C-alpha cells in the first residue's frame, strides 16, 4: 500500500482525497493542512503550504509515495522542482511550466506565438501608457493583473473612468501586490464559458470531460465573482465539434510548442474557454484542477487516479485509457452569508450525517474545521453537495431536494446552478 500526501485545504483537495481513497493501492492519506472533510478519510497535518522544506521533511519521514499539489501558489513558487531536488515523487508541473498560470503575460505571448484563439491584448508596464491606451479603446474591456490574485485580479470596465481606476488599483496601489507589476488589457469576449481540464505527461495529453462553473455570487450570474458557486459536468456546450476544435486549434499547437521549447508539462492543464458561434477561445490557462470543477469531473472518472498520476510521472500516459461514467454530475456550493465580501466563520454545521453512504449524493467539504464534537464553518465557501445521475434534471433535483438538509446560520447557496442548461432545453423552465 502507498501513502499519499495532498497539499491544500479546499473542496478540490477533499475531492482528491475522496478519489484517492477509492484506490485499492492507496494506504494512508495525509492532507496539508486539510479541512474537517479530509479529516474523516485522511490525517490532516498543520504545515504552511509554502514551507516546502517542512513539507518535504514530512514526506520523507512518512514514507510518502506521491504528493499531489492542489492550489496554484505552491506550483507557481516551485514546489515541484524543490520536491524533485529532494528526490520525492510529486504530481504537478514544474515552476517553468506553471508560468502558464503564474503570468498572464507569458500565457498570452505563448498563445500569440502558437496562433491559439484568444482575446486580442496589449501589455503595459507603465501606468501612463495603460491610461493612454484606454483613452481610445472599445468598451467594455478587460483589465488583468499579470500574476496570481486569488481569482480577483480581473476587472471588467465599461468606460475610461472605470478603466483608469482599475489600472490605478492594480498598478499604482498594488492591490494585488507584485501580481500588478504589469497589466494585460484585452478585448471583451461574449459567449458561454466552459472548462476543459487535460491530463498531460509532456508527450501525450488527454482531455477530461468538460464542465461549467458559476463564478458570480448571485442568481442569473449577477454580483461579484467568487471562487465558484457551483458546477456541472459534462456541459452540452462543449459539443464534439468544439472538442475537435479545442484539440486542433488549442491543445495540439500548445503541446507542440511546449515540447519544442523543452517545457515539460506534467500534471493537469486547465483551459478556461469562451465559446461563441461554435468557436472556442482561451480566456486563461491554469496548471491544476479547477475548484469546483474537480468536484464534478473526478467523480465521473473511473480510472484509479494514483495510476494515472504514476503514468504521467513516468512519461507513460499513452499506456492509459481514460474511462468515464456516462452519468452527469452537479455540485452546489453552500457558502457563508455575505461571501465573497464579508462573512463570519465559526458557525456549527448540522445535517452532514444524512449524506454518509451514497455514491450518487455526497458532501465535499471546503471551509470547515473540527471543533470538539462539531464541524464548524471556517471559510467563505463552506462545502459542496455533489449529485450524480443519468440526466441533468436528475442531478439538479437531487442537489436541490437535499441541500436544505444541511444547515448553519446564514448559509447561502445559488438556486440556479445549471441554469444555462435551460437554453439547451435540458432543464425545465420554471
Ligand atoms: N476577455 C474576456 N472577455 C470577457 N470576460 C472575460 C475575459 N477575460 C476574463 N473574463 C471573465 O473574468 C473571469 C476571470 O478571468 P480569468 O482570465 O479566468 O482570470 P482568473 O481566473 O485568474 O481571475 C473569467 O472567468 C471571465 O468570466
Ligand atoms: Mg479563471
């Protein structure tokens, strides 16, 4: 049996633990730092996820066979290179490859060089040049901090005044720190967003089933962006025709380029797509599983995740055939009232026991922690209720018939996850 370590504390990491726990070859699972959900199937270890030396010491001392990195920050800061230097087996891209997420400027330049369809863009290092540019650009336009900003560094602006305020916030006030050293100002794209995540070993790449996230806090996609209020998979927006275009126009040129330039991408590449009139364009790359996309895509994967990761690290992904359940999956996030602006923590969560032993309805925890005999809230996104079923209607009903059974003070959830399915006539119109 193999011991594994997962780095991170959110819903994505609980899903990774849940999935790895189903492997007949996985022994003890450890999570740094984990949450109350991971504590039920793994041992949580309290180490800072940016303290690479301490985590590597832990992996050495606990006979860890492989470490899975959940969040972007340790990847972009080079955890994979550090673990490899210490001769530890780790799943994820190295620091150079992680720049695809760590620098939006870098990602845009690669897309340009490969001819990958994406929004037209300009890069600015000086406030005055950025300000000059927005004097004459079309609106709305999109202003992005170059670096990691926890999903908050993108500002959509409707006029010159808003644009200058955004430039000031990012570049002058350094609201997102060093991430705002440069900005990308890009063309606003209309359309429908979808996610495709890809397993890659540097030679072979295999797309997973598609998904659609719901980023905004309010129903009908209104209000500020969050980490994601729910998701479903696969999405009918990503038709076979679109899959072929993604392969031909995006993945093929990208992985060709990476190979030619000795950028060995191992792990999970996430494509954020905007689809309009049957044409997919890349909004961004991430270099790890999405959250909440992981919560709906991993439950549909039939393969042993440990084996897929092993084959990737051995450059043998081509020996794997990915197998997917024919089911559909939906996750509805239960969040703390007031999130993402201002919210309280420490509320006791009740009703979790209802969801213990079901394959088609289960809870993935995120911002939770154990306090005495209770589980309390410890973040904005608290947990996800995940349903699997044969039809979109069945997963929607299963989520919404049951989410009310989980309770904590000021709990909030969107009542319309999957609402875009109505456009394709898969969910009843109310
Ligand atoms: N060019 C664009 N046109 C329209 N909307 C965009 C554009 N770029 C980003 N967005 C919106 O902003 C969100 C966040 O942008 P993204 O590039 O994914 O950055 P991050 O996830 O790092 O915040 C996207 O999910 C999308 O809704
Ligand atoms: Mg994004």
